[in-house]
C-alpha cells in the first residue's frame, strides 16, 4: 500500500484518512488549522457554552457506521446517535406553528390539522421522494459520475429514464407548487430543502425535492455530545490505524513532475508522496497549490453555493416552545432567494434557523441557559459590506424572533460571537465562504462538479464538499468512499 498525503482534516479528509489507514496505507494529514474538523469544528464561549460551529442537521448516519464496520469495529464503541422525533419546529410568518414529526403519517396529519392540506397529499409526495431517491442515489451519489463505466451503465440509463415519470422535471419550486399549490406555506416548507446544499429552490432542479425523504423516510439524527462527535470518532479511528496528523502546517504547493504528483511543500518542509488527496476547496487547490498547471476553468467557474451569517448566542433563559431545530420563515421566500442569488445581498426579511444543542446535551449551556446557533442564508463573499449586512441582519433576526415568540430575545443574550462569509473563507479556505462548493442551481450541476480525481495529473484526488457528489456531511462522506476506492482500484 502506497503512502498517501491528505490536505485538510475536514470531515471528508478525516473519512478518507480513516478508510485509507484501515486499508493499510501509511496516511499523513496536513491541516492548516490547529485541529481537525474544518467547518465541523467546535468552540466554547465564556460562561460555559459549547457550540458546534457549522453543520447541525445530520442524516444518513450509516455512512459513518460503514467506516467502523470496514475496520471490523463496533460503531457504537466510537459514536452513538439518536433518531430525532420531532425533527423541526416551524414558525410561519402568518403566526402558524407546525411540528415536523419524524413519522411521515404523523407529520402529514399535523399538516392537515394546522395547514388544511389533505394528509394524503403529503404522504404521497414523500413516498414519491423516497422512490426517486432509491432510483437515483446509487448512480448519482455513490459512484464517480466521471468514469465512463458509470455514465453508460444500465443503472445510470435507468435512473435518468425514471426522472420524468417521477415528476422530476422543471425546478424544485415548480414541483412543490404543483404538489401543494393551494398552500404556499407547505410549498415554502419543502422549498427550504434547497438550502441543504446551498441552492435556490426557484432555480434548482426538481430532483432535489427528494431531499425531504432523507429526514422523513430515513431519519434525522443527533449524535451523542453534538455534531463534533462525528469528527472525533473518525479522527480516533484514523489514529488507531496509524494515520499521522500534522496541524498548523498548511500545504503551499503540490509538486508535479512529468504529469504526476511527486510530493508536497509546506512552510516547514518538502515531502515525497506519489498520492495526494486534496480536501481543500477545489478552487484554491488549483489557484494556490497548482498555480502552474492548467485549471478546469469551466468547472471552477460554476456559481458558488450560498454562505451563512451565524450568530452564536449564550442565552440566559430557557424557551420551552423551542426544540433542537427551529425555523422562522420569511414572508416572501422568492424575494429572499432573489436577494441571495441575483442581488448578492441579504433581504430585509429573512428566514431564521435556530439550533439549540443544549436541548439534547444539557452540558452545552449552564443550568437554566441555552446555546443558540442562529443562522441566516446569505450569498458567498464577493466583497459586500459584511459589517453593515451583519448589523442589518441581526436586527432582522431579533425582529422575526420577537414577532414569533412574543418576547424580545436581545436582553437575554449573555455572550455572542459572529461567523461571516469572509470569516468562513479565512478559517477553512472555502472559496468565498460558500458552504457547499458550487450550487446546484441547474439541471447539469451534478455533472459539472469537479470529479474526485484529476484527469490530467496522475496521483491527485479530491474529496470534500466542493467536489463530487456535493456538500453536506453525507455527500462529503461519500466523496471519501469514492476516493478510497479510486486509490485502491
Ligand atoms: P472543510 O470542513 O471545508 O475543511 C477543509 C479543511 O482543509 C479545513 O480544516 C482547512 O483548514 C483545511 N485546509 C484548507 N486549505 C489547506 C491547506 N492548504 N493545507 C492544509 N489544510 C488546509 N452540512 C450538513 O450536512 N448539515 C448541516 O446542517 C450543515 N450546516 C452547515 C452550516 C454551516 C454554518 C456551515 C459552515 C456548513 C454547514 N454544512 C452542513 C456543510 C458541511 O459543514 C460541509 O459540507 C462539510 O463540513 C465540509 O467538509 P469538507 O470535508 O469539505 O471540508
């Protein structure tokens, strides 16, 4: 087994390190920051509050379990999780409140009671989403789309042929409007799933309307101790199988000779490696680490996904009407997405997501307090005045919460930290601070993501949210699986 270097200890870098170490490769992970996790890091605020900095919603935990099973280890010895029920509390702009129960039938009954849409419409929609997922996930997510064998396999042709019959042509919003046109609140609820990969429901293809199946068909989960436990468990496995982690050592160049990778250069040293996996965002990988190599400009030029403005608040009070995941919707969803993707700014009225892990892990906040992760979707950084947008958005968030909860939250903010798109870019090297690499705002987006390998440079591979199959924890884990299988094929 050849030695492999991995650039970056984000979740995909960790999963790749664990898989390759388990397969017997000597693995060295170079990480620019002081520890592992990347966007999935954790931090504390004064006063006894712990926060997961980035991801908060977790689906497809079996993709983590698979890695422990590969190592013949019992997953529960490393990492435990519970299935959430309810999943999310929704607060609509007209004052309606709705609980998204895990069970599809119970959720549909709640929709019928609170919104008036027949339960059967919801169960039918979710059942179709499940069918669509089963018909396409194997092809579009689990394999390298960029190998001829995948393109022309009978499975791929079957998956593509199934799309029209599953009602998956047009945009995501059109799909939801045709399913639930009489109820704009339900359309808004399902349109929100476009944000799970940083896209715009008014542009994203209808195929993304299968995302709710992940939550209501397969389940939404919470790892014991919080999301960072996922990174910790994979790091532990990788180290047990001999992977070495070099922190505070950013890679500055991938060394190429005669069309193949021969090593890496960092500020500290030069290292020989015939196989390198970049978990760094693909755009800066080409621009900074391979400045003399021709870059795949069309791929790198794809529109970026949305980013986020996050307010981390230590709250000196408990809100019993809130749960782990809470959504406070804007009044005009179209205007909100147009602001992000057309005007590259933030609307005056925004949808606010509040995640409170102390509801599940009480030690994340002192007794009688809560740790609020308050997130608004915003465009990626293109030089906007983020100080002004942060002030404006903070005021909008407080206004929305006051309307929905009937309480002014501001006096209860004991401590605060903010993460902006330029901050996300600086801390993780993600281009423009985009959360999910490129957006999925057109039907061909899946094919325009960078493959998990370089077609030009032998020995160079890519994993993580900016390449195939996409951003978010499950897809990052799948990118690691594909890379590990490419290296060992
Ligand atoms: P990253 O996490 O981007 O890590 C890359 C690592 O590479 C970093 O540690 C960086 O320091 C390192 N690096 C970069 N350049 C170099 C270099 N030159 N040398 C060495 N190291 C380098 N996903 C979900 O599934 N559910 C959610 O609810 C969710 N919510 C999110 C909310 C926020 C606020 C954010 C920021 C993200 C969210 N995501 C969510 C997306 C998810 O976090 C990402 O898709 C995923 O964590 C990205 O992992 P990655 O492996 O691509 O690498």
